[in-house]
C-alpha cells in the first residue's frame, strides 16, 4: 500500500531540504518525451515547471503505457522522490513511483509558432502559456499593491456602478445599451460617482471595469479595461499628483520585491523600474511639452492633443515616469477646473511612463463652482438634465477636490515590458474582437 505524502507546489520542490523526501504534485504536462523505458514529463503548475522521470521498472507497465500516450496539457498527479539533477530544468527533478492521469489531452491545438490572430481565437487555451501566466502574476502584485497603498493611507474602498445614464468623458466613446425601457451606457469612469462619495467619506477609491468605444486599435487601447480611481475632498492638483506618484512608486517597488523571477523570465530591464521607485517624479507643463516636441521636429501646435506618437517622443527625455500639467481647456473634460491665472488651461495632469509607454494616469482638480460647471456642460453640448445630480454636488456644501484614474493594464504593460496591451488582460476586448 502506497503511503500518501503531502501535496506540494513545484516551487516548494526547489529547495535543498526537500531532496530525498517523497512528495505529491498535481498539474499539467508541459513537455513530454520517451527515451527507451523512461518517460520525461515536465510538469506545470501555477508556480513553475519541474521534470518528472518515470521508469517502467518502477511505475509498472500499466502506468507507464498510460503516461506514454499522453499529449501536452494532460492533467496528472505524480508521487515520487525529490532529487537534485543539474541537467534538469531548475536543477531538481522528481523520480516518480506512481502516477495518476486525471484528464487526457489529445492534439493540443497550440504547438508553437502560431500567429497573433490564431492565438487570440484560442485565447482560452493560450492563457495557459508560461508568458501569460507570468504576466498575470505581475498583474496580481500590481492590484495587491494598489489596494495596500490606499488602505495604509486612510482611503475608503467603494463600489460605484458600471451602468450609467450619462457620459463622463464624451458621447463618441460610449457603449450604449437598453436598460429596461431606458437608454443607458457602460461606464467610462467611476469618477462622477466617486465625487458624490467624498462628501461623506472624504477620500475614496475604487477598482472597476471601464469601457471605451473608441475607433482606435493601437498597442495601448482596450475597449474594456480595469480602472483604479481615486477622489478626495480638500485635495489640490498638487496633492493628487503626490498621491499618484506615491502609488506608482509603491506598486513598482512591490513588483520588484515579489516578482523577480517573473521579470527575469520576461527578460525585463529593471533599470528604469528601479528609477521609478524614487519620488518626486519630474514635472513639465503642456507648453514645455509642445516646445520639446517642436524642437524634435514633431508637427504639432499649441492646442493640439498629445497622441501616442507625441507621448512616445516625450518619454525619450526621461528615465522615469513624469507629469505633464496645465493642458488647454479645449482638449480636456468639462469637469476640469480652470487655472485662475490662466483660464485657457486646466488644473489637470497626465502621468506618463517612460520607454515609450505613455499615459498611465490622468487626473486633476475638479470644478467645484456650480455656475462655472453648468456653463461648461452647456458649452460642451451635453444635456443639463443628465447632470442634474452631478450639479447638485456643487449646490449643497461644495468643496475643492481632485482625483485621478489609473489604467491597470497600461501599468502592467509598462512594468512587464510588453509590446501590446492585449497581453496585460486575460481576455482582451478591443475593436473588432470579442471572442471568446
């Protein structure tokens, strides 16, 4: 009768004190080859891979023949002894004395070398790849660190809706849907609802999905993404910029601390990430940004919005994240507060990641004057009745306040050094694609 040693994860086997001990592991067949009367199975679980050696004379004909027929991604349990083996991946392996097959996988459709569209069509299977698994671990640390930062600094987590009756950023990028007998939209941002909550909780934050029906299909755009947003009463633009840089620095520091192996697997250059741990970040105004771009030969004029190409050019000036502030009012949202000394610009900011990754945070001070906000809504051509509740916030105890929104996938894309944002989310949604 076989004894029942405890289950361990692959990572737990990679320790000298485990050598000579019998263990059980469960996972999926990552690699599989047969050499004579031995089978070499590389087993994959959430923590890594390890080589498992099955000898026919030890496991018996029945188990050997069953495992011999397995394809990659078959699910299996093995029991055996941990041994050191310099030739094995990671330097350790399991000498198996018993194996149990749970689920047979035949002719797994991803064999290597497939194109992007094929992998997207089979995303439900490609998500098992070591690359995407590694990225999801980094993303976990990003989310964990973001929550940790806010909790440690006295912020309240809240749960705003994602169905809304009005636009936050603009009608052209809204996903419209039928909500019973009414027209509604998928939220572009939780900001307006967070503003309502600062009058009772003062400092609030949320993590919600946001949706943008943009026509763009670039390496930085998703139609559905995760939005980490914060709003605080009594905060100026400068106050909120400080929170933004502290948050990003904290997130990066935690990823560097917890995901060394993952960053190494992705061959990420850590130099700039280490720079990002140090605050404060550099700051330039929009005016200076335009001057820099013009000197670099970019065809841009004051008043033009900064797109991906312009942001990429600006990031060449910095070796860490940096702020751009005081944008022209025409290119920013109606709720942005105007600069008292320069009413043609807003008290808003973008935080750009270096290395060409561009904007990862957008924020600023909100207009807290009822009449000024009303006029901005009218000037933008919005229906005033849609924003009656939002205007009410300026009628009953209005206060100066500021906030920001961080695009989680953009932060993950930068930290992990990804070529495309689609790999920063398990099932990407962007223009022209919703499968699976």
